């Protein structure tokens, strides 16, 4: 029962499996069959039995189906057999028809193939023409590019490249030749960059070599323009009577020469006016700038150009070591700098962005600092005022030229003020030599004139006015020597030379007036005064020359007002202006006169010493010669002749010189008596000495120089006179009694002096000694002398204690 139960349970399962096998895809049969083997052990056998049963059922159904359709199949076969004969006939007919059609269409086929071939050729030709028409402009443009490259039209070549790349190449980009062209364009661009850069380098080298020519032309044009304007202004001033050099012939003549030369130069310059474009071909710069702009590399080009120009600027600003020796060295230096900045200014205005105003200003400031340093260093070596003046003119033209191009030049004019001081120093040195030569060539005697013509010549050179001299008949003499008018003319020449530097400095007339007066004061107070003092101290200058020097300085001092008028006429600045500097001629010539006066006193005293040294007294003589000594008479005659020359000096100077000479002579005679080497003096020597002093007193009373009141000059010998009177009269009692009293007869006799002289006369061993006579006549007098000497010593000691 159990087995039958199991069999009933598996049958539905086997049917389900068979249904799945029949209904599902063969790929899924495996799992289904595997489930058969997973069941009970006998399930496989039962499944196979069930499968066989199912197959038998299907076979029965197939057989039923075949039996059902068998009659129809038989009928169809019978029909086909009937149609077979007709099909064979039709086949024969179709084959025959086809053969006849084939035979008939062979010719048509041949003609059709020809037509097709022609149509293909025609289509190909049309296509080729279209393609060639498309490629031909590209080839023409590329050929044009080659021609432009050959003709060095690089900017046009770059534009052609742009057209090829943007317009033409996209149309034929599929062709290989187009790719080759496209690949070749970058190389062509690089070639163009290299070639244009090479042209730029050649241009930079060219302008470096020709910058001096460019600068020379620019400076010449600026100078001609300025000179012409100044000449016109001066001509107008002359026409309307406003010439600033009124009443002075030398500047007027120079002015006329300058005007004539200016108009001649202007006429010559009108024939041809060159510009920087005429001297320099800037096309390489334009081409290179356009090329790099087209290539999009404009910044690289700008940096390269500025870098190279800065290097050239440093080279241009580097001066030659011997530049200061000649004006050509300075001119070459300035023309190169001007040429450099003229080119930069042109580049600034004709290009956009290659150089900027900020760049040129920076470059100019750098250059200006270097220029000022160079000029300050090299100008310090210049010792020739003409060279310094030419340097100043070059700096002014240099500044005016660059100012015309918009560069600030105020610092250059400030530098000129420094150079002006140096110029004044060189002028002072030059005029010091001029003054020395004048003094060396002067004969130090009044200027003689024999006729009216010579008189007018002197008056035209020096502003001398003396009604008394004008009334005198010829021949006559001017009081000053030849050096005076020459010095006056040279001072005016100095003023004019100083004015030449002050011109064109863009300063007002007041400033120029102040500069002229200050430089003239330096000439007077330092140079001329120094030359005068050196002249006065020279050993070969005698008393006569010193007297003439004093006279000369007096007239030069009086001429200073005419020098001030001369400066006023030049600058048109009134002397009454508050800030007008006055000339220091008064103090200058006064100092020189004082030095000359002092030198006169010194040399006069030296001359007196020379005569005194010729004295040859016999200090032991018993009796005097009865006449004054020869040396003293020669000295007095010399003094008389000298004081005759002093009549041309101011009265006070002559009186002072005369008083000084007499005092020095008195002192020298006193020192002779009191000389320590003189051991003894006889009374005869005292008497002879007294005769000499009397001659001195007579000379003093003869009024050798007018102006002394009473016996003022004789007082120079009062010390000697009282001392000699004391010894001649031997009035010791009066001397000792009245000593120290204001009304004493021997007030000027010093006890020490009297004691010294008395001791020299004391020696009794000499036969002419006065004490020998005392011994013979009266021994009491010997005691009296001893008493006098004791009293004198007492007075001397009392004076020492009181002191």
C-alpha cells in the first residue's frame, strides 16, 4: 500500500516535469532533469516509463496528422507533374529571348559604357576645376608671400600670413600641400623676427655712430634760432636808442660784429635746414615694431629696445679722460647726448608705446645726474677762462636744445652757477697775470703828452678830469703813470668778460647786475689789491715808485664811480636800487695806499740807516772839525730831494713820512751815542756830534714838507738837543734840581741815558778826557762829578724801584 501510495504521488510530478521539458527552452532542461534524479531511487525508471508513454502518444498524433493531409499532398504532386512540361517550354522560350536580347544589347552596352566613362571624366574634370579654383588663390597668396619675403616687405608678409591662416587655408586644409604650408609659416615668422631684429641692431649701431652728427645739427639749429632772436632784439634796441652798452665803444663794436655774424650765419642756414628724419632712417624701428606687434610679441621688442638704448646711454654718458683739455672734447660729449635724446624724442612722438614719457623722463634724470657729475669733475680741471666760457656756451646751447624737446634743464643752469664761480676764479687768475705784467711794464712816472691828440687818447682811456691840467700848455703831464689807464681798461674788460658768462643764463637784470658787481669787487679787493701789495713789497720798488703808486691808487679810487656807471649802463639797474651792491674800490685802494705809505716809511728809514752806517766819528778827537759830517749832509740832501717828490702826495702822507724820517734819524743818532761797543767819548766828539744835530734841526726848521705848525718837526730832535745841551753847558745842578718838574729845562733827558754817556766820558787815562782838566784845575770838581754820578745812579735806582 505504501508503494502504491508512493507511485500515485510521483505520477503528477513526472507529468509536470515533462510539461516543463516540452514548454521551456532547452537551456533549462538540465535543472529539470536533475530534479528527476534527486527524488526516490526508482523515480528514474518510472520517469522513463512515463516518457516512453508520452512519446507513443505523440507518435500517434503525428500519424493522425499525416493521414489527414496525405490526400492534399498527393494532389499537389499530381499538379506539379502536369505543369512541368509547360515550364520546360517556357524555359526554352526565355532562354531564346534572352539570347536574342543579349545579342541585340551588346552595342548598347558598349555605347553606354562609353557614355558612363565620359560622364565620369566630365564629373572628375568639374571636380578638379572646382578644387583648383579653390586652391589657386591659396597658391597665389603663398607665392605673394614668397615675393614679399624676397623683397624684404616683412610687415606685408605677416599680413599675408594672417590672410592665409584665417581665410584661405581653412578652405583647402584637407590637402597635403596646405599642411606643408601651414607647417612652414612659423618658420617664416621666426625668420622675419630674426631679420627685423638684425635690422634693428644695425639701426641701433648706426644711430650710436651718428648720434654726434644728429646732436650737432640739433644744437646748431637751436643756437641759430636763439642767436637770431637775440640779434633781432639787440637790433631793435639799437634802432630805438636802447642799446644797453651806451657810452662804451668797445662793447658796441663787439655787438655790431655779433649782429653781422648772426645775420650771415642765419642767411647761410636758410639754404638747408636738416631734421633728424633727414639724418636717420627710422624705417627699421617702424618695421620691427609693426612686425612684433603683428606677432603679438610687442612687449619683448619694447624691453629689448629700451634695454639696448639704456646701454647706449651709459656709453654716451661716459666721457673721455682728456675731455677737459679742449672745447672739442666737451662739444663731442654734448652732441652725442643731444643726438641720443633727439632720437628718443622722435621715437616717443612717432610710435605708440615703444617709449613713454615716463621712460624718457627716467632716462633723462639718470643722464642728467651723470652729466652734472661729469661736468663738475672735468670743469674743475679747466684753468683757461676762455675754455670755461666756451664750456658755458656749450652747456647753454645743450640745455636750450634739450629744453626745446621738452626735457627739464633747471639743474644744468644751477650747475652753471657753480661753474660761474670757477670761471670768476680763472678770470681772477688771468687778470692777476695781466695786472702783474702792467705793473712790470710801468715806468712809474707821470704820463707826458706833447699835443692835443695824445691828451685826448689818454682821456679816452681813463676818465680824468682836472681843469688846472687842461689849462696848462703843452707839453704837460698827467699825475698818474701809464698803468692807471691800462688797469682801468682791464677792469672794464674783466666786467665784460664776466658779463659774457652771465648772459643766456635766464636771469634777471638785477641778478646779472649783482653778479657783475660781486665779481668786480673780487677783482678789486682780492686780485688787484694782492697785486698792488706784492708790488709794494718788492725789493726793487723804491721811494719814487711808491710815491707814484700812491698817486695811482688815488686816481683809480676816483675812477670807481665810473666803473659803477659802466655796470649800470650794461644792466640798466640804477645804483639807487635798494639791493644794489656797491664797489669796494675805496677800501681796496685805501688799503693799498696804507701799505705803500707804510712801505715808504720803512724804506725811508732803511735809507736813513744806510747813510747812518756811513758815519765815521773819531770819538777821541780833542777838537771838532768845525763843520757837519759829510754823511749827514748827504743824508739831508737826499731827504730834501725825496720830500720834493712827496709834494704830489696827500699832505698828511708827506707830513707823516717827514716826521717819521726825522724821528728815526733822531733815534739812530741817540743809539749811536749810547752804543755799548762805544767805550769812551771825548768832549771834541760831543761837540762834533752837536754840529750834526744842529744841521738836523736846521733841516727840520726849513719846512721840507709844508703843513707843519711852528716847530713841530724840530721836536723830533728834542731828546738829543736837551742831552747835548746838558753836556755842552755842564749844567748838572740845574738838571738834578729840576728833575721831575714839568717846567724842567732838561725834561726829556733820562737819568740812565745821562749816566751812560757820563760814564763813557769818565776815563781819565785819555789825554783829551775832560776829567784830566778837572784834575789839573781843581780836584774838587772831580769829587763833584763823582757826586753827580752817584746822584744819577740814585735817580736810576729810584726809577727802577718805582717801576
